C-alpha cells in the first residue's frame, strides 16, 4: 500500500517537471515515432523482395512488430535504467537512495520513470489493428485479457534482463555500455524464431528470452497453433526472470563500493 | 609539435578502453550474436533466391558481417558525451584549455575506433569467419580501398555526432534528437540493409545525403558490389561530404561559443 | 542505550593497480593486479544518545567509509555495528527512518523540482503526518530562514541556500540521530554560524545525537565536546576536545613580521640549539615560532629575534587546535593521560 502511494507521489512530481519542458516532450514523442516508423520501413523494404519470411507473411511480421511495441513501451516507461551505471554508481547517487526507507530498485525505477514512452503502446496497437484487419483476424472475448497478461509478461522479461544487466555495475568497477548493445539483440525477438539456427533460438528463448516479448505471444493471436505452448509460457518466464533479477539486485547491493569522495 | 597532444589523446582513450574489460568481453559476444542473427535473417529473406538487386546470398552475408565490424570502428558516443559535458558546464572549462575542443573530441573518437577495430572487429571477424560460411576477398587492393573508405566513414559519422552534440547549446535536452539521429543513421547508412534494396525514388534522395557514405560505401567496396571505378567515385563522394560537413559545424560552434560567452555557460 | 555502538569494524577494498604502458594494459585485460586495502581497520567506539561527536581525520583516513557503514550504504567486511539498536545494512529500510543524513558534496534533494515539492515527497517517504510536519518543520524552516527559498527549484539555489535546505530535508522525520558529512564545505562564515546555531538548538531541544565529519576544526570547536580522530583507518584519539587541548596545547606561538626581507633558514639559525620550531606563513610573510609555555624561553627568543631584525609586528598566541591536530598526525598517535 505504502509503495502504491509512493508510486503516485513520484508520478505527480514527475508530471510537474515534465510539463515544464513541453518542447522536449514533443521532440521525444517525435523521435519515438520516427524510430518505430524506421523499423516498419525495414520490414516493408525486405518484403519488397520476398513473399514469405520463414513461412510468415508480411502482415504477420508487421503484426508481431505491433505487438512487440506494447510491452516494449511499458518497459521503457517503467524501466528507464539505461544510465544506471553512470548516474547511480559512478556519480554515487546510490548513496542517497540507500539512505531512504524504500527498496532501492523501486526508488530508482520511480526516479527514472518516463511515462511518455507509453505512447509507443498506442502506435503498437494501431499497427496491430491495421495488420490484424488485413489478415482478417477475429477478436474473441478473452483476447483482451490474454493480451494484457502477455504484455505484462513481456515487459517483465525485458525489465528482468535489463535489471540484471544493471547489476553488473555492482561487481564490475568501471562503466559498461552493455545495455545499448543488448538493445540490438532484443530486436531479434520480433522475427519468427524458426528462421534462426538452434543456438540462437535457444538463446532467445531461455537465456535472453526476447522471443517472449515479440514472436511467441503474438503467434497466439495469429493463430499459429504450433507456438501456443510458448505463448502461454510468456507470463511465467516474465515472473521468473524478473524475480531472478530482484534476487540478483538484493545480492549486488551488498557489493556496492560507494563512489569515492 | 602541434599534433602531439592529439596523438596523446588517441593513446589515452585507447588505454581507457582497455581498462573496461567487462565491456570488452561482452562486446565481442554481442557483436557475434548480432552478426549471427542477421545472417539467418538474410538467409531467410533470400529463401533460395540466387540474388537480389545484384547481390548474392554469400555477398549479402559478407555485407552484413563487414558492416557491423566497420560500425565498431566508426561508431562513437561523442554526441552524448558532448551533451553531458555541455549540460554540466564542463565545456566552459574545456574552452580554456590550449587545444581545439572539437578536434580533441574527434581524436578521442578515433582512439576508441582504433581500439574497437583491432580488439573487437578483428577477433570478431575471425570468429564469424569460422562459424558461418562467409566468403571474404583476399584482393589486397580491395582491402586498401576499404581501409580508406572506413576512415572517411569515421569522419562523416563523427562530424554528424559533433553537429548533434553542439545542438545541446540551443536545446535544453536533446536526448530525443540524439536518439532520432541514431536510428536514422542505422537505416539510411546501409547498416541494416543495402541502399540498393530501397525503392528507386528513395535511392535518388539518398544520393544527396551523407548517410550512405557511413556504411553502404565501405561495405559495398568490401563485398565487391562496386567495381574499382565505382569504388573510387564513392570514396570521392565520401571525401566531399567530409569537407562539406565542416561548414555547419564551424558555424554552429561559432554561434555556440558566442552564446557561451554571453551567458557564461 | 547507546545511539551508536561499533565493535572491531572493518572494511576492505580491493585496489586494482594498472600496469604501465600499452603492453601492460593488454596484460590487464586478462589478469589484473590488486591489493586488499583496509579503509577502516578494526575500529571500536560508542556514542550515547544526545552527544555531539566530531569525527575527524585527513582525506582517505576512512571517515566517509565509516559514515557510509553506519548509515547502511556499505556492508562492513567484518565487525559489529548497532545504530539505534539495529544493524544498518540488514534492516536498512526500517533503520533509515531513524536517521537523517546530509552529504555536503552531494544533493539529497531533487534537482529539477521546487524545494517544497521535495519536502512534500520526503514527508510521504518517511510517513510523517501533517501534524508532526507542521509542528516540527515550521520551526526548522523559520530557524534556518529558508521560507523564501521554498518555491525555487534546487538547481537555482546558491550553495549556502542549498545546504540549509538539505539540512531541513534531513530533519523532516525528526530523527534521533543525524549524520553530517562535511556539512559546511565551501560555505561562507555567516551561513556556517547559522548552521552551527541551528544544530546546537535541535541537539538541546530534541536531544538529537549528531555525528559530524568536517575539515573545518572551528565547526568541531563550536559544536562538539568529544572528538574521534582517525588515521589510516584506525582510531588514534577518542575523548574530550578540551582534554586534547589542555594536554597538548601547553605551548605558545610567537608571530613575527619583519620590515626587511628575511628567510626561514636565517631565522632558524638564530635560535639553533633552543627548543623552538619555526614555520612560515608564506602568504602573510608571518614567521611563527612554536615553543613551550615557558616565560623565560619566550622572552629569550623575542630578545634574540628583535636584536637581529627590524620588527613590524609581534603577537603571542595560544597554540591553535589546527596546530595540535597537525602535530598529532605528524607523530601518528596521541599520548594523553
């Protein structure tokens, strides 16, 4: 309950600061939209030269991309921890966090919240509706619920992986740029995993399970029965990875060395 | 010697990069996974076709591998670093120092690039070469042209980074702009897919923009997608862009410095 | 119950050393050299409720590391800590509700939002009720004179203004124990005085325990009866400040300024063989003779110096605390009864 109150307190503070710089907000929206558009362009250009990608049609791939955008937007809004190493470890702001009576990871997530990223979910749903209508997909009464669960699961997968990456900073003594590099890898979960070889498919399913943010859950809505099993695994994988990341975090925080004065 | 301090900067940056060993190990791994994933993606796209837009599957996979490896050389985060330094007011201090700030930044980027070229790209390329059926050319003249071309790639990309970095003086927060620039470069430089794959009208627009000089040109040279003559022409264009881009940088920098003096940082 | 209880506390850091040159850097990629360095080396002390204690030492003596362990930021390598009856790191979230922390070099407030918004947020963070807040904070705000600053964003404040707000922020939940790490660094005299006054007041009013680290010994002199002195991770003195002064400050300082150009060796030569230590304050061109409080010796030294050089000014002072502390560090230990 306390954590819920704090959540809204931080959000209201956040909104106040953000509204002070409306121009920035606008530029950010625009740049988000642009990067989403560019990914779509890639798909369109590729399908200008081929009909099927590993047995999946253009509209199916676009649908997967649309789905991917939703959990990704949730992740970006609440796990904006790209600069964790720089801001909290190197500059030592973790000191301040640790003198406050709220779980340290929760505080950092609250401080770094970026709600405007949620706009990506709107783009994502629009893309899904467009691709879905072209594919003639039918919506049943339970689809919205499953969609919600899959989105949360996907966002937790993402969050878990990136929190674990942030934890590296507790052990490694210098700055790392692993997170932006990892972003590239996360994109591969948007393509049908059956195009990859066993090793990469294994990595994307069990090690860095980005496939659970895109192709697996989306394949359920596309009616690809052979992938249903994986689709239903999405929330479980999300919970498992996120819990693991918190265990790792709680362990890592004990290794924090503090920034030198 | 006037150049000494710049060369020293390259060396320092090189040493700094060596100090981050976690970065180093994970970097090689991630680059390899990247190339691997793209290899399969492209094999799936070709789906048995002999060639698309004059490139065969094996040329295409070589293209993907080499463009990621070249990216390791030309890529840097100077825009973000500059934005950080400007926002924290460190640039005012840098301006007092007896060197050209932008020149120094470029040299830092070059040090980083050389580091990645020899310690990421070369070992990474060997790994990729052993794992995937990719064919590289052993024609030394191609390698020579390629070397010249990625050097120019580095300068074009760095100039664009400096340009975005300088805009921090005029915008309160240019994180959005920096992000937008990055995705644009990834797509229109030819990193994700060769420019020749785009529809004709896009290609003709691209001819008048500097982006394809960053990745498309060196990768095409390397995969022999360009003949010798085409290669020289493309390198010439790269060179022209390197020169042209100096203009807006100097102009914005001049205005920025003036503003800095008035506002006191 | 003691507010702070520390037994055999130890914190080790791994200090990596890089090999020199490019070749060395390559070797560092695979194996690296490191040494284990104890930043805090088996220290023990306790502080009772309501005490104001100065925690002093040179840079790198282990002050900050100790404070960070006491506040639950760092985990000790070994030893016991009980602060307010709790183990800071184990019960961190419960524990930090009972302490206030101010780091002089780092802001505790949110940079972009107005000071009162930060206060409001902290009020919620520490679950302070409206009555408690009004009752306590109105007084704090008035005493620290920060009323006019409340609606300004933190980034627009001057250092002195910010520090006063930081102090107020650390007291929102009226903690029984306050840690201040260099709270007066870089502040001008007036702000310093105001902060000292304020600290004394809350100490008296709420019996707040205060642990203070500072480079400015005048802070300690003004506030603390007790000092704990640290050197290379070890406690070298723990006791009353006046005790330290009485036992070690039984000397005098003679300040000379000359009309003519004089150098240090020349002055030293004059009193060679006598128990006098000379220093030179380069900026002011003041020559300082440190000697024992012996009337005869003092007059002898003055007589010799006056006879040799033309004098502009002479002063006789008690040895300053700073001088005492410097002497202690030079000797490396304190021998007081």
